[in-house]
C-alpha cells in the first residue's frame, strides 16, 4: 500500500502512483507520476496543492472536441503541456463519457444502450492496444515519463479512468509493479468517484431511468472485464506485455531503463 497526503477536491480521482513496489523491490518514487481527470474544475485550494507538487509536464489525452466542451484546465507555474489525443470517433464511448460528465443530451448513451455499454467499453480497451492513435499516444507518453526533465508528470483524460487508467497500467507494468497491485490501483477509481457517480446517476434516473442503468452506469465505472479485455488483446497481438511495450508502443531498452532509473527509488 502507499500513502497520499494530498487530494484535489475538483479532481477527486487524482492520485500519486508513488509507493507501489516495482522491479527488484524498489518503490515507485512519490510525487513523480500523478494521474488525474481533466483539471478544469480545480478549486483555488487545489491550485495551491498542485503548486506544491510542481509538475514539470502535463499530458492531456483528450481530443479537441473534448477540450472545447469542458472548462479549461487550471494549472499553476509553467509546466510543459503536451497534447497526445487518444480518440477514435468510430467509438461512441468517448462522446458518451463527455456528455455524461457535462450533463449534455444523451444521444450517444442511447446508441450505447442498444449495443450494450459494457461491450462497448471492452471494445475501446481492445482499441487502446491496437489502435494506431492509441499506440502512438501511449508510446509517446511513456517516453515523456522516461525523461527526467518532464518529472513530476501529470497525465489525464476527461474522467481520468479509462485512457488515464490504461496509461497507468502501462507505466506501472514497465516499472515492474505486479499485476495485482496495478489492478487494485485501476479499481480504486470506483471508490474515489462514488459520490460523483451517484449524483450523476440520480440526475439521469429522473430523466431516463432505464437508460441510466443500462448505459450510463457501465460508462461511469471501471471494471475487471474492461481491463481483462485489454490484457487479452495484448496477449493475442503481442504474446506478452513486454512485446506490447516494445513492438506495440515502440519502446526501446534505453526508454525502459531510463523509466526505471528515474521513477524507482
């Protein structure tokens, strides 16, 4: 387990990946890798906390349409902001999650309800592994994290649970953290976002109760089955996670060595 002595009220799913045990029993350094949802709802108090963390680089995994639809990120200092959009318009999940978070009309959710939201979520996790934009974005993000000049590094998408969640899996696996600990961090999102999720679901139930249960709840959660879909795709396409890191994301021995040198105690 690990301790986190800070929190962001306007980004309740934000957390430090530090403290997890990686390769050779070395722990991930605290205050170096920070995962988060979009930072547009940070309070002034949150900004003071973020200022103490002093990120050197902020990686934004959202598409232009997602950025335009939400409030602008609130940042402190002058971190390098790198946009690595991981987005596929063929998958309605991206639009649906943004609509839910912003309280917009439920057109995308209605489409997902017809095909089954859990199935659509599993499909997007498989796309994380094989999609060209996904492989390019995740590979570039790992290379940024391997460069000490970019640390501390904050990475986020819209909700901070799927694209951010998979990037956390990739980084922690590359650092040698075991799968059980990685899965526990991934599923922690449900605990961190429970209050927000229930507020949104309650509002949706009042308008379209069947749609809320069938389509929206699976969008608001992370589930073992989503992560398992990505792991299975890694094995199917690359044989192993190491093969995925090297062949799928284009990471070299130098990248992986630098990542561990800079991020493990």
